[in-house]
């Protein structure tokens, strides 16, 4: 389904973690990501990797500085589109993810839930529930 309010084509995010290998294991176990490749394996320490969940890819890399959890606020929110939001939610919850929004349908046509990972990064897992024009829920569309 296509939803004019939420495009899925995108940007490749780079998400930083103190321990990339531990983050990769957590993201795989809890959210179902898969490793595509890793790099910078120096003395057993991974400095970065490409991971994906379906067609959504991201880079994970070594963090320098405070984590979002240490800062006390999120530095970004990442949305990943999955077909089975309910099943994904059940897996993440059973594996101990901190759920911050239970599954629900938004006014802009998404069915989603939100969770926070092991270092405080905010994640949304979503699927299009219905096609909603942005102006139907109050957004102002730029005329180009």
C-alpha cells in the first residue's frame, strides 16, 4: 500500500553504539535485524557494520560521547517499515525492549509501535494502514 503522508524511500542512517558487536547482537535478537557486513575488526572489536530489516538498511558504528540514554533524551527517531507490526511488537516486548508506545493507528494512516533500544535510541516500527493525504490530518503541503 502507498500512503502519501509517509514515504518509505529513504536515507541511510548511521546509528552509533559504544559496543557495536553487542548492539548488533541485540538488534538481531530483539528487532530481527540481519547483518550484511562488518568492518574494522581490530583485535576482535567491530567498529562498524551494515545491517538490515527487510529492505531497510542502516549502518551501526562506534560511538564517541554520551548515549541518548545518558543524555536523558533521544537524539533522533528511526522508522522501519515491517508488514507484521503485531508480531514484531510481540517479539521485541518478549525480548525485553522498552516499549514506549503500544501498537496503534495514527491520524496520518500508519499502524505502529515505538521502542527504545539498549542505548536509548528511539525506534518506530510501522506499516501503512490507509492512504491519507497530508492535508486531511492538518499538514500544510508545500506547493512546488
